RNA sequence: GGAGAGGUGGCUGAGUGGUUUAAGGCGCACGCCUGGAAAGCGUGAGUGGGCUAAUACCCCACCGGGGGUUCGAAUCCCCCCCUCUCCGCCA
């Protein structure tokens, strides 16, 4: 959520920044300001009347103590009408404030000044590229063929269990998935200074609002229900990313400055309903309803936010480098950035079998946008409470990493060579087709 | 799911309608005292909102959350949430 004071005092700047996203959010600002104006007017009058009433009530107490009942009764009648007026003003102020909050929750974050202005993914600048596509000596197979010939994923039975968009990993495939998760968790905890946490995979609405998933993207989530009790529907949601629980760990807390920076890494499955989205239902593992991900979360002092973002991208890149994968880092332009983010880098892997780049990581600094929503603060050296920057990044997403690993390291004979750092985790240096 | 107990400031712990401006204690910060410390004494310190140039005054609200009664609610009434204990069910 934006700071209402910034909206009030620098409305033109806020509108200009929002306009760069190209979604028309700036149009709601004037309405927010009008509601804010009314709220403060009602509140001001109500508070003046409350001060009057407080003083009068004290006098009534004193009169009662002096047994001056008649005088006390007279004062009571007088104060009663003030109370009625206060009730009306309070109700109006609360109503207007509620409307203002609803609108504020729908406003996305302001892009940082360093973010390229653009309309869509086509305007995203490529920041750097690592490695290169392997020299082609044979026609690379797609991961679907490889998964089937190596018996890593049973697409048909996955769909039989849960419908399209769900995967059944089998044998070495299941083992490879687990090995990748553990490899990434170990690297981030041992070498990158992250603390591992294992969060709930169902979270409350509060958590979803806190990170900015709700209320705007409510239709994208899977909602859980307890048994047949319809009234419980909407209390818990399957996590779309570990960001939802992990970024909220310290919600509504005031952290001592000495505790920052906080760096968490968590594995979780991610559930995406993707209602109405194109692509689910296409063959393969590129776009699915459930995938695994190792997520990085940082809670840092504002002055450290952008240095920590660069470091986080580096942490994710390190995974890909160690696995010998060809990737590029792109900066999302204003029109392509997520709702809560002020600045985002995506990392895309080259998938030879697809002949395309696949996004496996998105690292964002949300600045204090989420911290405001979840009321997370820290006490600085001067004793003032401040909102920290909250960052999130995939380190990395699994299904597409799995795809790219297979397609990149496939050999002419149909086997897949396992990169050296992964071998101790997987327990083999090569995946070979099973003998019939 | 059943029964019971509870939720008050950083912690502890009083408070069942009006000098509570939330007592007392512990802890914290600063000062006095001291050669230095401890003890002792003194002072200060919460969160949000409004008004502001102000993180200065002043005002309003906040005792798990939300309603209600009242001139006045931590206190009385209603609803909800959470925690703990025991029982049941369960991996």
C-alpha cells in the first residue's frame, strides 16, 4: 500500500509514476483524495466534540460526588445530544475511511526511478547474458520426449489424478526434483547467508493481502474449505508462492534494528489456479497448476534495499551457473512489473528443446509497499518506527528448471548428463533410458 | 468435536461504572550520588490518528477484535478470534 501522506502531498508525482504502468490506476487518485478530505473533516469535528464530552462527563462525576443530582441530570441531558452527533460523525468517517482503504489496496506500487518505462515484455531491457547455447550436433528433443523416454514424468497419469496442469514425477524424475530442491536450499543456507524456514502451505487472507495478492488477484488462488462447511471457505488459501507465508512471518511486529537484515529461504509447492489464463492445458511442464519453488525473502533497512536486490539476483544466478545453464537477466519495464514491486529482475533460461527462453526467477524489491500492508516495522537507531523494504526472489522455480536442465544436458544417445554439483544429491552422473 | 481456564503496556501483575492521567514490581534510558560500580534517589519512556514546518505543544482513540448499554466502560451485555489444560478423533 502506498503512503497516504505521499498521495496527499505529492499527488502529481504519484499519478505520473502510476501512469507509467499503463493500467490507468492513476485515475483512482483523485477519488481517494476526495474521500481522504471528507474523512479528516468528519474526524476533526468528532474529536472536538469528544473533547467536550470528556470534560462534561468529568464534571458530571464531580457533581454526583457532591450529591448535586439535579444539576448532574441537567448536564447529562445536554451531553446526550453531543453523543448523538458524535455517533453520526464517527459512522461517516469510518465509512469514508473504509472506501478509501479499499481503493488504496487496489493501487499498485510506484515503479522505482531506475526502472525502464515501457508497455510490455517487449520493452524489457536485457541486463546481461551468461553462457551460450550449446553447439548443435543433433536436433535437441523437447523435455516432453525426454521425460517420456527416461520415464521421469508420467503426464497421462498426472492428469488422471488431478486433471491437466498437474504432474506425476516418477523414479529418477521424482528424485531429480528432490535433488534440485535440496541442492538449492543447501547453497542458499550454507553460502548465501539465508535461514531456512518451512512454512504452512495454507495461509489466511491476511497473508494474501499483506503481500499484495489480494484483493486484486483473488480469482487466481485456490481457496480451501473445511469438510462440507461452506462458511469456512475463504479462510485458508493454497500458497501461490512461499512469499505469502514467509514475508508475513513478522507481520504486525516492531523489530529491533539489530535483527536486520533478515534473510529467509523456503521450499514450497506453489498452487496457481490461473483462472482464465491461456496456456494451461498445453502439453508439458511449462505452465502448470502446481510446481515446486525455492523462494528467497529479505527484510532489510530501506537504505540497503537495492543493494540487497542485486545480491539476491546474484544468489539465484549462482544456482544456474553451477548447473551449467545458459541464461539472461532482464529488467522488467514499468508496464510489465508485478503489482507489489518497485523494481524487478527476471532470469530466463534458454531451453534448447523449446527454442525459447523460460522464466525461472523473478526478484523484486517491493520497498515498503508490503510492509505497510502487513504493518511490519522496525525501530531505528533514533527510536523511530520505520517500514523496512521487503524483497522476494525465486531461487529458483522448479518445473522450468527441470525442463531446461534436461534439454540443455541431453546427449545424442538420448541420455542426460548431470552437472557435477548435483551428482551427490541425485546419486548418479547420468540419466539413461531404461532398458525395455 | 466436547469440557474448562485465560487474553491488561517490553515483562510481571492489580483493577467489577467516575481523582485510572491504567497502581505496584521487574527490566530499560538518562541524570544525581561514586575513584569506578552496586545500592539508593530523581526523571523519562507505548501505538495509531488529527493539527502542524516539526519526530515541539495540544486534541482524539487504543486494556485480543467488533458491536451494544451509559453523560461516562479495562470494568456491564452480545458476537467473534486466539492461547492453554483435559477428553475424543487422528498422521
